[in-house]
C-alpha cells in the first residue's frame, strides 16, 4: 500500500506525503510495474520535480536502477533537458555505460558538455531512442 502511495505522492510532487510514505516503510526503490518498472526516482525525474529527486536520493534512492526498458533516471533527465537534475544524478550514477547513454540523448549542449566533463564518452551513435 505505501509503495503505490509513494508513487502517487511523487507524481504530484507532494513532499509531505512522500515523507509520510517513507516513514511508514515505503520502498524508495520500488519498481512500479504498471509504469514499466519505473522507480519513484525515475518518475520524479520525468516530471522535473527537482526537490523530490533530492529528497529521494537523500533517502536512499538508487540512481542506477533501470526500468523495464533499460532506462535510468539520469537518461530521463538528460533526454528531457533537466540540467539541474542531471548534475545531481550524475554524482549518484556509478555505471559509465549509462552516463555515456545519457550523453547520446542529451537535449542540450550544456548537458552534453557537463556529461563529458564527468567522463562520458560519445562512443556509440547507434543507441535506440529511449522508451520510457
């Protein structure tokens, strides 16, 4: 029950409800199967909820978890052009393959430059467009 409530609170950007769910045992890394295995972090990122992303990370959200389409929150942020969220997530994403993939789908030059400065390499232009 608390996992679905957490997901709904994340979608709405409701910090108080997110905290309530976490305090009652919601799994911050819950993969919501009705949303193709999205985690609360992927959802918050897709919606551009900067403060929610920070809160989830502070409460143990794993930025390396992939949804059912092998997409993580960093790729979502990069694809949507959320530079401030990219800057937070790149510090938490430990798999360079997905930092490289985020570079491939970066919406802005600013994000591309930042990801390259973080060690990303433009190594494969054959990535499929992300399916969220």
